[in-house]
């Protein structure tokens, strides 16, 4: 079985022989895609609550490295009349990111979800 976690490409050799004993060997490479999306294994608010802070900071940790992540990949979920804007995203590592929610108004901002 081809396993992306073990190796992302595999080289396959194919050899054929005709009725005269002549043979030909060709090789080709198979790229294996990672079809399982990473999951969030930790979503921690860096701002202790309740708070009246104008911005909140969250640390989001994924189950595996994530590339090309942007604020548009997140959805802000609020309750009640709370509002806010996802304003920044910075990578601490390939699996850990800091998400900032600014312009927070009212109470009960629940979190930023990927």
C-alpha cells in the first residue's frame, strides 16, 4: 500500500519481454497525495476570560504541518451579540499558529475555528 506519511513519491519499474527475448524496462514515478486533512488538536485562548479586551489571541495546533494557511481559512463563531474580526495569523511552527481576533464588541466570543 502506498503511504503518504512514509513516502510521498514512489518509482515503479516495468519490464516487458517479447517473443524473441528482447526486453524493455521503463520507470515511472507516482506522487501520493495526502487526502486526509489535518485536524485541530488544540484551540486555546491566550486571553483569560471573561475580558473586555478589544482583541483576543488564540493558539491553534494542528495534528500535522499545515502550509499556506490564511485568515480566510478560519471562521469566527460568536454567541449573543458578540462581534469581532479575524485580523492576523502567524505561524509559531508548521503545526502551531496564533490567531488574533480584533474589534471585539460585547461578550461571549466563543472561538476561531478552522
